[in-house]
C-alpha cells in the first residue's frame, strides 16, 4: 500500500500528548462524556497527596516522572507519525474500536518501557494497522509480545542467536530444516543457562525461544531461537537501525 506524505513526528505526538497517560485519544470523548484519569495520574495524585509538603520535592519528582513517561510514549507516537498523518490516525481510531484498543495498549506499553527499540516498534506496528485493517490482529498479537519484553529478554535472545549462528556456520551443528527438531549443542546450552529459568520460560511462552525449562536451571534444554524469534529480533533491531547480532535475511527471502 502506498504510504501518504509523511508528517512530522511531533504532529502525532501533539495529538496524543495528553491522552497517552490514559492510553487513548482524548478527542474520542464527546461533550457529554467525562474522560477518566489514566493510571499514572491516579497514582501520581495519590503519591503527592500522601506527602505533607505537597509543593516541595514530591511534586517535583512527580512532575519529572510524568514528563519522562510522556516522552517515552511520544517515541511510539513519533514512529506512527513517520507513516501516517494525524488526520488519518484520528479517523481510523474513531472508525475501529479494535484499533483504538490496541493503540491504547501500545502507547501505554511504550510509556512503561525503558527499551527504545521496543517503543519505536510498537509505534510501527500500529502504523501498519492504521494503513491496513488486515494488520490489526497482527498488531494486537505483536503488542502482546512486546508488552512482556524488556532489555534482559532481548540480551538473552541476542546471546543465544550469536552462538547459534557460530555453531551452524562452523558446522558444529547442521542447520535444521524449518520446523524440524534440532540437535542439542553444548555451547548453546551454556549461553542459555546463564539466564534464569523464569526469563527463558517467558521467551518460550511467547514462541520466541525453542527450549524446555525445569525447576533446576542446570537442566534447561535450549536449542535456539524459533523462526518467529529470529524475525522478532530482526524487526526489533530494524526499528532503530541496529545491525549487530541481527539475524540475517536468508537468501531469496
């Protein structure tokens, strides 16, 4: 689909700057509706209200956190703004409740994440759904995955992928056909077992990692990234232009 003229990212950020705290766009509220405050505003008011000197350091801490929260949300909004206009976004959010819901989840996940690549990728998957109704389900699933991923998970995927590439390119382990069971390799086991079983289990549950975990970290069996895991890591690196350790695109893909 042909992309429209790309607007300045801050146009999109301006559209959602106040609404990102509530996870939705405030313009959706009609004149006879009251928009409920977002969870950040609720907890912020409660926190400041518990401190005797409301106008002192507590208020400054809250104000700084609110600005940083909005900045993180604005990075996702900026990524959307690279692909669609503010008018397109507003129109599509009003038209599609499914898109509106996943948009809110994505912006809130971005605002709560310290991983810049994740924040940008959340915006990019929303932009695809804005441009194509058929991508809404995919955006919803990707948002679910990204919501559960932070820097430790990405480091684990990158470490395992790097060793996986080395052992397969050197012939230590033959590259299995797509979907086929792979041989256990000690080097992959060793690098995977550096990470705690709960982290590995999260990656398994999200279909990013091919592994069997147990109560004993030393018994975890890690075979490598799944095809989805490789694609996910590639997209995550692509969101910020990173190339180190990225899974390479197979020839003819």
